[in-house]
C-alpha cells in the first residue's frame, strides 16, 4: 500500500510538470502572436508601398496601350527578400488581353521596387488597367 506522503509527492510532481508544460505552451503562443503582429505590420507597409508605386505601372499601360489596344486585370505576385528587394515577381493576366511587351515592362518595373520589411514576404495584388 502506498503511503500518503508518497502519494502527495507524486501528485505534486504531476501538478508541477503540468504547470511547466502549460507555461511553455503559453510562452510559445505569445511568440506566435508577436510574430503574427510583426508580419501584419510588414504586410501593411508593403501594401502602402505598392499603392504608392502603382502609378508607375499605370504609366507603362498608358504608353503601351497607345501602341496596341489592351486592357483588363493583372495578378502580380512579389517575392520580397528580407532586405526589402524584390527577388522575383510573377505577372499574370487575370482577365482581358495584354501584350507580352507590357507584361515584361510591368515585371521589370516591380523588380525595381524597395520595401521596408525584415523577413521574406510574398505579396500578391491585382491591378485593373483600362482606358476608362
């Protein structure tokens, strides 16, 4: 038969181990929330920079659409390095019709953009281009 003293010691050990595990999980959760908050801030900065630079893409469209009638929506994905440079970009036609010249010019322009992020980020946005 187990003595009361041994039983108390075992129960106390179980409680302490459980508390330690819960504490560790709470710490991990707060790190995740903190990281998520940082990512959200960086995402907002990226969004602001894209919005500020979209006029550059509109100028390309104005120039290129004077040569060949085109329009619609582009889906642009930016692969941004931890140093804020666009490491790669994808420019795809989401709807409408665009020349390869315009698509290449848009890609070349977004590759020049700089951001203030500290981690690698992928950001996708759509851009509607038309003569309206």
